[in-house]
C-alpha cells in the first residue's frame, strides 16, 4: 500500500471539480435532502464522520463532476440521483 501511496498537498487541490481532497455538498433529487462529504482515499474513509472513499460507489460517481452537474449513482438500494451544489477544500 505504501509503495502506491501519493501525498496530496491541500494547496494543490482544485475546487473546479470533485476530486480526492475536496468536500462536496450534494442534494438528493428525490428527497431534496442535502449532504456534505469529504472525498478521501480508501484508508482514510470514515462514513460516520462524512469522509467517503474515492473508490466507494458514491465517491467514484462524484469524481470529476462540477457544480450544477447531476449524477446518477447505482447503489445497493437502487439508483439515486444527486446534484452537486458546492465544492470546497
């Protein structure tokens, strides 16, 4: 795991699109409920503290999207649609 590790400098994190190191605020398009998640690597994931892995179904689907994009995620419970509301460091 260590040989493949990559340190991400927070100063280099861009907020133009969702990526590892960003915090994304999304809205469930069915319920209008809003959530904020920090996208992290798999070893840092802590869903109880709103840190989700870039390899999780939600994290993977959000990567690369921009504010205003609508994302459909195939989750174990079925398809969920979210809208990206904000991206920050």
